[in-house]
């Protein structure tokens, strides 16, 4: 789930970066001044934005990925208790 959230966050950040590069073409002559004066603030803002998007993507992937987990675990427990189709050693290992 973490890798999935990281990929989603990277894609969103790259899309945002390329959009801003296109939208802010008028700032190209002032690039050196902007980086020198505001580079650290821009980097901090981008880092915080990355963390927030990552947290959102991770939370959404957990909610969607763990849907009906309780029901699935109950079904698995019933199979383990009855010894059906799971293999002979799994119920014995769980009793230890």
C-alpha cells in the first residue's frame, strides 16, 4: 500500500509540476531571483504538499484495499476451524 501511495503521489506531483511550468512561463526571466530568494520556501511548500498528498493517497488506498476485511477473515477462520481445503498443517500451526 505504501508503494502504491508513493506512485500516486509522484504522478500527482509531476502533473502539478508540469502544469505550473506551463502556466508560469512569464516568470522565466526572473528565474534566478525567484530561486535565490524563494527557493527554500518553495521547496518546503512542495515537501509539505507531497506529504499531504501521500497521506491522502495512503488513506484512500487503505479504505479501498481493506474493504470487507472482517468478513473475509471470518470466512478464513471458519475454513481453518473446519479443516477444509487449506492444507493439513495450517490448523495445527494455529493451535500452537
